[in-house]
C-alpha cells in the first residue's frame, strides 16, 4: 500500500509557491520533514530542462538569468532560479547578491527565485542546493537554472548536476582569460560571451575558438557554440535559447540525456553520502577524545595526516 502523501508535498506538486519555499527552507535547515518532502516528490522529477550557469564574478550571470526568464515567460513557460551565493566563513549565510539583481521577476508567479549558501562546499554546490533543484523540478517548473558561485578548478561540480552547462565569459577580464587557461573549457556545452558590445568582444571570441579548436569537449559529437549576448537589453537571448533547445534535442536524439542524468544522479548520491560522512566524522571528533587525540598527534608530528585518516576511518567502521 502506498503511504499517503503529506499536505506540503501535495501542495508543492500542485504548483504552490509557498509550499515550495517552505520545503526548501526545511531542507536548508536539515529538517527531517524537508527530506521527507524530497522523498515523496522525487518520482515527479526529471521533467524540467536543467541548466547550469557558471562563470567568473562580474560576468553578468544573474542579468543573463533574468533575461532568459523574461524570454521564457513570454512563451508562458515557468522558471525556477537557484543562485548559489558564497557563504560567510563565520555565519555560513548567503550574501544574496544574485537575488537582489533579479528583482524584476519578484512579482511574477511564474518565476521562483531562491538564493542559497554553498556552505563552503568545495564543488560550489551544497547538499541542500542539490535537493532544492529537485524540489523546483517536482513543483513543475519548465526550466530550472542553477547559478554557481564562480568558475575554477573547485567549481566544476556543476557538470554533475545539470543537463546543459553554460559558461559565461566577459571580454577584457583577467578572470575570463584565467578560465580559458585553467581547463575549464572542458565543462561547457554552450559558451556565452556577455557584454558583446565591449571593444574586446571579438578578441575574446577568437580566443575561445582557439581553445575549442584543441578539442576540449566532454561530448565529442557536440562542438560548444559561442553565443555573443548583451544580457542587459536582451541582445542574443533568443539565439542562446535556440542553442539550449538544440543541445537538449542533441542529448535526446543521441541517447545521452538519460545517460548523463543517470551518471549525474549516481554522483549526487556519492556527493551527499560524502557530505554526511564528513559531518558525522566532525561530530565524532568533537565527542570522542580518542579520535581527537589523532589530530593532536598530527599536530605534534608524531603521526602523518594520511595515517591519521586511515585510523580515523578504521575506528569509525569498528565503532
């Protein structure tokens, strides 16, 4: 017999914005009620177009998201936007800057916007953020956009949690040039050169083409297109949406969509397990003097870090 679904889960799946907001808050607080909503609504996921948007700070990612939302709303599509903000190292709270820059859509019931802290997650996405994206999907949003903190070797985690990855670059930026050199070009399915009216825009496009010509792509059958945009006034947005739809069709036609989603879900399971294991180990270190003594030995240089980690895991499995 299938257990009755909770009222919160049912309202979320019926498109209730307040229910969605409440469920995400519960997940953020690690409240068991939040995980129960995820469990109940999970069978209703997998329908949204899930797009990850990353790029260096100042590239105009939030403005681009707003422009995409405007375009899709004109087609009566619903949109969910999840902006992953840097956490305060002291309070672990999000700075919420991205949500502030998306104020044009606050009163639009077809657009749901949420900022969340990455809480120091190395890959830029916290456990709660991953579940929040699932909840937006379950709530019936046609498009779910995930904007990550930045771009770099530590933020490539986004490739494990979206169908299509968009890398946003801006001309004349040292961060963008660094991104080209850091191997980040292996991440995107689509590359956006924003602020295309900049004098250095064509130079940036040539540099990107030069890097792509070296064969840096995770999909050998798909060459990432370069889309110039000026997100502040919507220039290039229809072309970007066209490429998003084209990539989605490519994934479906080649059978990669299900393969990519299955691979992503497997990695998500491992990521959540890793996050929870780390939290559990940290609690044990605080409560168990014997385990805490391992760290003291490392500090005293009588025990190396790798051996201490091996011992820590061994004691945990035998506990």
